[in-house]
């Protein structure tokens, strides 16, 4: 009997050990997938709608993170920054679309070079204003909570939950509003949409601002988890493009699929190999998927 209890005890301990390993892994994957999906949604709208490769998209993430840092430095709180950041991002996005991108829609290479130049300019401005060192940013809650038998950071669980709310709101706008209907019509066939009286220029501007604002929200969510520096947005640019290309430009379901593939694979690999190796494997996986599914897993 004692031996039987011992075997069951060892079995229970093994299951518990596996659970304490698997649960954080899954939650870390969900955190990264949530971040990639929010960043990727803004890019998917812009890329799918305008065929614009916006190399400054990562800087809108940076703008959101710096908004949180600035608001908290001025005595404000996390929630104030979360409300303010999309407006700051959208305002900068409006200026970029009106002053630069609008004049280059038919010149993709010029758009790439111009947005790359804008990204460098934003980085330099932030370094001049805030300095090159990391800025302070904190979440609304601290500490850990017990979740499925393991301790996990409370803010990461909040991030996953809040990301789900944001994504649901975006899906609602995309599916249930007049703007969303017009946006989908322009993505499907711009000429037909114009023939039906849809102002495509207006749709382009609003969509670009929305994409920038969504990326800024992602920046606020990310800031408490990382170093807030002027160059931080660059690390989210390539993964967000992988998400859009793998999933399918202009498709929310595609962005979800792409985020699951890129975020899940990167999280799993980061437990086994160095970050640079995991990023290389993700790149190879993206190339293989696009080779067999050129329009993405779930195209618009």
C-alpha cells in the first residue's frame, strides 16, 4: 500500500511538474500572440487596403509606449495613457499619411524609402526629447496570481484579457458598421467601391490613422513588459509583417492565424534555443507557408 501511495505520489508530482511548465508556456504564447495580433491588425488594414509597406509602423508602437511613460512621469496613470495613446498615434499617422504616403500610393519603392526615413526621424526626435536611456513605465497592477496551479504575473493576464476586448471591438467595427462595410469593399475592389460612391481617399486616411492608433495601444500594453527606448518599435516591425503575410493581408481571421503561428512558434522555440535562432526559424517557416499559400492562410 505504501508503495502504491508512493507511485501515485510520484505520478501526481510529475503531472504537477508538467502543469507548472506547460501553463506558463501557454500563457506566454497567448501574451505574445495578443501583442502580435494588435500590432498586426493595424498593419494588415494599411497593407491590405493600400498595398503600402509602412516601415514606420513599429514607431507607432514606440509612440504608445512613450505616451505611457510621459503620462506617468507627469503624475497620470496607466488608464489615462491608454485612452490618450491612440489619439497621439492617430495624429502622427494622419500627418504621415497626408504629408508623405498620400503622394506615393502608386510608387511602392518610394513609399518604403519614405516611411523608413520617417521611422528614423521619429527615433531621433524621441532620443532628443527623452534621451537615449530607457524610460520608466509601469502597469496598473503588480505581483502574481495563482492560475491553474502555477504563479503567473497578473499584468500579463490583464494584457491577454484586454487584448481580447480590443480585438472584439475591432471585429465589431469591421463587421457591423458602415465604415467597416466601406473598408471591406475598398479592400475587395477599389474601382467597384468608387463606382458605388465610396470616397476611397477618405477611407484610406481614416484607415491609416486607425492602424497607427491601434499600434499605439499595443505600445501601451507592451511598455510595462520591456525597456521603453526609442528603438523598441523596430523589434515588432518584422514579426508584424510575418503575421500579415502568413495570415493574409486585410483579413482579421488571417491576422489571428498569422499571430498564432508566429507568436506560438516563437514562444515555443525561445524555451529551447537562443532568440536569434528562433527568429530565424520563424522567418523560414513564414517563407515556407507563403511558398504554398501565397495569399496567406486566410486571405481577405
